[in-house]
C-alpha cells in the first residue's frame, strides 16, 4: 500500500474512533475515489458505509443506521480477518451485534464500534 493510501486509512480510523464519523467517511472516500474499481474498493466502501451508519445512529435515524451498517458489513465480509492492518472480523462482528440490537422496538442505547489495527 502506498504512503498516501495508508495515511488516509489511518486518518479515517483515528477520526472514526474519536466519534467523528462524517470526517472519517470523507477521509476514506478520498482514498477510495481514485481506485473505485480496484481490489480494495469493497474494503473502503465497507468502512465508509459503517461510518455513515454510525452517523445515522447518532441522529436517531434507525432506518439509515441499519441500512448502512448492513451494507458496510456485507462489503467487508469477503476480506480476510485482517486487511491492510485493520482487524476486519471484529469490526464486522460488532456491526452484526448493533444490527441485532436495532431489531428491538425501543431505541437501543448502543456503544459504537471502534476499529482496531494489528
């Protein structure tokens, strides 16, 4: 991975883990856009979608959160348990737990996932 791509990934992770989901989304989009058809396209789309889901959750938009989390996790599922230094499997597992919690009738008080690196 080139240095610019790696720094964009890392910047997005730092922003995401500090709760700045829109900014993380934007950082990852800058890395993804030049290579939208590349081998890592689904990886970045997954991260972007999960960040968007977290933003929707903070705005109490159940439908938006569920849709984005579901699509984000689905984009990440084909990647190995870790990809580009990101522990993908625990992130997908966390999102699956969020999706299960959102099935409740009442609004669930959830802790947003964090992205861990190797």
